C-alpha cells in the first residue's frame, strides 16, 4: 500500500505575514513599555519570590533559568534603571551566566504566587563579583559569590490570560504526581548518579534537599 505524504507545514517567514495573521496591537499594548521603574514596579519586585531569566549565547541558542528567594530578597533595586539578582548555590552549570558573558541581552519575568499578571523586564546584564550592596543580598547568613546586574531597557506588566488558560494557581487542578513520576524516579531514569531509588527519595526529601539552599 502506498503511503500518502503528510501535507507540509505552512510556515510564517516574515513580519508582514505575522501581522497579516494576528493583526496590529492596540495602542495601549503597543505603548505600555517604559525604560525605568515606577513605585508600583518596585513594590512588585519586593513582593516577588520567583522569576525566570532568559538568555542566549553568541549563536542565539537560548536558556531560561528559574531564580527564587524569599520575597524582598530576590531583587535588589540599585536605582530606577538598574536591578541585581544574587547567585545562589546550584549545580554549577551556570548556563545563563556563560551566555551573559558573550551576549548581555536578558529577559526577566517576575511572578507573585496567586497573581496572573507578571512584570517583565528586558535589558543588558553583567556579572559582578562584589559591590557595597552585596551585604543586602545575604540570606540566612550566606553572601553570594556573584550577582547579575541588569541595566533596564524596557519593562511592562503582562496580562493574566496565560495563567487563566492554564489554571496554574487553582489548587483544585493540582495533582503533581498524577501524570509524571516523582523526582527520584526521573533522576534514576535520566541522570547517571549511581544512587538507587531509596537513596534518591531520601536525597530529594524536602527536609534534606532544603538544607543546601544557600550552602
């Protein structure tokens, strides 16, 4: 039996095609970005415990890295056009930091639990190993080894539609182990760590795994 070839995907290859399909943004959406923090932006950053930092390398290969700290300690505001995020202990891959060294452009999305809107900041980043304000980045007695300083180019609030579509903050939709295995099983399947399931379960228990958050 002769197989029928699947129809080719219809791609969009120009801005003109994209605009023809989606239409132009309204004036409010088009003009909502600004180059400096307002008091409401500072308040949002002070309340946010979590953000995602997007970077890319010199060839355009992208990385999106989560960052988290207690509210009020995730972001240090240097001035209305400059913010800093502390490095916290991780796996030392430093993918985003390596990218910043060759391509300083970054995009940040700041979340507040339960809120559907987000604050987005785009700018140019640099890595700083020390500064007078590092004392304000100390959490649980631990001073960071470096910080990402972002010179803001534009920022704006993003609407809640994505969160409403996903139901992300609706607890009745939460069932984290219903469709994917627990972290220990994932680690056993995809990571060469030499540990058995019992050891991995013990390693990832919150009371154990949480001991190294700042060490």
